[in-house]
C-alpha cells in the first residue's frame, strides 16, 4: 500500500507531493540507529528517567506524564492546560488485527496508537498535516535519532522565508542543529517505504499547544515527553500505518 496524499489542488502527482511535503530533505547520518539488512526489529532499552516514572491517577496525572526530563538537552515540564485531557497519553482498549508493536495513526482523530496486543494500546495525542498535506498509507521506521538535526526542504523555506534566519551549514546540508531550538524536538523516527525516504517523520515539537490540530507539513508531531516515551518502545523496522 503506497502513500496516498490528499491535495487541495486536484491532479497533483505523488512525486510532486513528495517534494512539497515532509520535514527533511536528507536522511539522518549513517551513525544513527538503522535496521541492518535481514535483521529483526528490536526495541531500545527504556531510559531510566522514563522507566521509573510513576504515573498516578487523578489530578496529578498530567504533572506526572509531562514533567521535566533530564536529557541531553533539558525538556521542561508542560504548563497545565497546554494539552487538552483528551490528548494525554493513556493506556486504552483498542481492538485491532495489527500485531503488537505496530503503530497506527488516526489523523482525523489526532491520535497515534502503539499496539500492545490483547486488545490494548497506548494512545498519544498528535499534531498532523494541515489541509493539503494529509497523507495515508503504510511505512516503516527506517531509523531513529535523538535530538536530530532538521533540514527543511527548499519548498518549505519558500513558503516561510523566516526559516532562512534559523538555518546554517551542517554536515548533511543547510539546517538547524539538534537542540532546544530545533523544530523536530527531542526525538525523531524516520519513515521509509522500502528503500525510499518518504520525507515524513514522527517527531517531537517546540509547540505543544499544536497537539490535536492540523498544523504540520505532513509529519506526525508529539510533545517531547511523549516522543521520548514512544521512541524508547518502538523498534527500527516497526510498521507505521496511517489511516
């Protein structure tokens, strides 16, 4: 099942769509986590800061889920009310024929589901593509990166010339280095179809208030706390199905 992009202007070809959408112009450097040929997907160890976090029920749940995290760069706690309760990370019933470990994205409901099996899933609120940048299909996580560099496509810079003031020369082109000012946030998971980069990513964000909205150029954005938690659970090679 190939990616299907629903465009405002009818008749736009898939190849043109690929050049207009997406978060990056280049794949991450070879040093990042990638799936070797013939290897089986394997999840990374859960970071201590995530694994040991107790998440209580009731009014303290938000503060526990979205507290500050000590990482390579600081991840500040989210202010109360930034994310509506409907989009808080939650373990929910979810009937699916997809195998455990699969990611299913429902862009219309603004949810990403990590399938646990047994009729359960972890549900995350996400921001998705704005009108003209929605897409659907099946891809795989080809690689993962902590605090990734961001290489905006030329078409994105053309749409928003203010980006020019934020980019500089990096090892793989013109972009913004990983860190607290990078739009990809604390983590990125790179979506490919076979040997082809879709240019779409699941990644963190500097704008937590955009969760639950159609805001991106096709990428699936999460608050950094959720991106870190999901990143620790998914394997390189994981199937991602966008409804």
